[in-house]
C-alpha cells in the first residue's frame, strides 16, 4: 500500500514538475485592467505647484502586448481638477480671484517602452518580473466648467513601473503629464486673463495623473512553438 502511494505521489510530482515550465512560458496578447489615483493641475489658477490642489482619477485600460519591450495602451480616464488663483503670487487684472472645479473625461492611445524584457519564464529571453518604462501618446480630453463644456487634444507623456506578482497579473504605478491644446480647461473666466497670446509651450493648461493599477493578461499566443504574431 505504501509502495503504491509512493508511486502515485511521485507520479503527481512528476506531472506538476513537467507542467510548471510549460505554464511559465505561456504568453498572452492582451492585458485589461483598472486603476485609481490623484491628479494635479497647472494653468491660470495654479501656475507653480502641480499638486497644490490635488483631486482624483480613475482609469480603465486595455493593452496590446507586442513583445516584452513594447506595449500599446488604450485608456479611459475620468477625474477631477481644481484650482484657485488666491494662492498665486501673480496678481490678475483688477485684483480679481477665481477658482474652478471640473470633472474631465479622457480617451487616449499610448505606446509604452520597457527598459527591461518584461515577463515571467523563458529564461533565454532574459525576462524580468519588474521594469521601469516610459510612455507617450495622444488623447482627447473633454470637460465642463460653469456650465460651459469644451474638448481639446492632449499629449500625455511620462514614466511608470510594472511588477508581475504572478504569470498573468500586473501591478503598475504611472505618472503622466498631459499638455492640453487649450487655455480653457479652467473655464472661460480664466481664458487668457493676462492678455498673453497662447503658443505651443506658453499659456496653455496642463494636468497630471498619478495612478496605481492592476491588470490581467488573456488570449494565449501559440503554446507549442516559438512563433509570435
């Protein structure tokens, strides 16, 4: 009886041992997840300290995993932005003060470049369970202040860090600055209050997102060969 039990246990152990490398080398095409975090704002109602008036953000994300170095991410953000001119050193015409609060909606497409080959298993590819990365892309942001809505293209860019606690799960922390092509993100009252003509780098509004996310990979690639689409 003991001999038979030993054989069964050895057989189970052998199966687990044989299956473990195959599982470790699974590779997936897509990644889906969500995140929460905080926002900052720079513009006519806060010209110096990015997080002087922090607010919140929530994110939904979908990635196409091209290879261990490159991902392409589609994301949707909803979040808040706030500002108040009373805390600024710059004095507005007639000594007036303004403050605003808005909820924004952002849909974007970004490319992510990992500093290391990111993943688990496949030692010949020198994969790491963690990596810093850089990201940049193009977004469309919509908002409303004082009953007047607006929309503008935005350029998001920034840095992040990913960690893989298990084969298909990912944890991420990402900081993005978002340059908007508008001076109306903070409302019509603060559209060019100093009478300075806007340029690409001057007198336009910026905001940021600092987001902690979790995501799950799916849609396995070829499981029995080394071919990658």
